[in-house]
C-alpha cells in the first residue's frame, strides 16, 4: 500500500509534489481549486508541464484530486445542483490534463429534497457529470459518516447509486468508491481489530464489490463507532487505534490501494505518515 496525504497547492498546483515529498508521501491528494469557492486557476501548458516535472522529480506515485466541500448533487436549488455537476466535470477534465488517477467527491445532503427525491437527483447528477466524458481520470464517490441527511453513508446506498447511475450502458464501469476510514467507522463499520477490518472488507465486497474500491482516506476518528460524526483524528490517537490501521495497511485485498491521510492540520502530518509506514512493515 502506498501512503500519502492531502497536501497544499498554495501558490500553484506545481508546488503540491514538493509539499508531498517533504512530509514523506509516496502518493498525494490535492485541491485543484479553492475548496471554498470561486473560479478554478487556469491550467496552462506551462503549469501542467511544471507540475508533471515536479512530480517526476520527487518520484511520486499516483495523485488524486478532491472536489470542493460545497458539492451537493441532491439540492433542490438548480444553481447548487447544476453548479456541482459542472464543477465535478471540470475537475475530471483538469485531472485528465494533469494525469490524476481519480477525482474524489462528497455527494451532498437530501435535507431539502427528502431521501427519495434527493437520492434520484444524486444518481442523475452523476450521469450528467459523465455524459460525453472521454478523459482518463476516474470518478470516486466517497462514503459519508451518515450524519443527518448526508448521501452515501452506507455500502448499500453506494451500491444503489452506482447501480442507478450505470443503469445506462454508456456509463458502465465509470463509477467507483473511496472509503474514508473515519467516515466508515462513524457510519457503523468497525475497524478496530484485524477481524473487524476483515469483516468490513468482506461486507463491502458482498454489497458493492471490491473492484469498485479504488482509494482509501486514512483518518482516525474522534467519534465513537456509529456516532455519525465526521471528526478526523491523528493515526492511533482516535477510536480506531493503531491495531485497526495495522490491519488496514496490511490487508491482502487492500494492499494495492493508495491511502491518503486527511488528519488535522496541526503540524503532525509527517508523524502520521511515519506511523503508517511503520505499521505497514508489520
């Protein structure tokens, strides 16, 4: 398993590979635009070349792009829903230019639409994002902590979203999944022991299919199992604990994946990377 982190692209996306290398990343995740809003910085030919040269310079493996936080495919407000569709499609195109393996996105909330209508709006939004898309960057739906009306808080719902989105044959095999360990734990999937991790992998395979799992976000949890609270903690300092992460990074059916940490931004990122590398050694 390759281990990395979400890193800053402040000053230009070409700075991200260096930021990743400085904290010991083997792979990395980045925002290609502000997560708070506003237009995306232009990706000129020179910027793309500089980014790829920096990535090569630091001998980094794959990288992925995370979409902004405000994405909501289930919104009843067309401006929000269609804006979300447009932004995620744009991120896929930008990812293709930069050579990103995936774009990872949250799905939003059904608070205004209600569960049934919101679910329908979400999978239809996924189809609209992918309609006519010919790029090389894949789309990943991230499991949520299941708080309130958030979409994607269970393996069953992720399965149903994929099934509906891919109901049209032209979208076949275009939608996959990112499991965030904190979110999954908060949603009720235990990850504290080797047996727990094995059971989770087995359950995901039975419901969604392991071929759909393409990325891990590695975050410990400040909240307890099933509390439905998205509260990231440093590796080994939360409710999942070191043994859980040892099992995750060494599980034979997960070892081919990349794991990106999104632990608190308080100067301990490099320590989390080191911890995970030590656990990976057994």
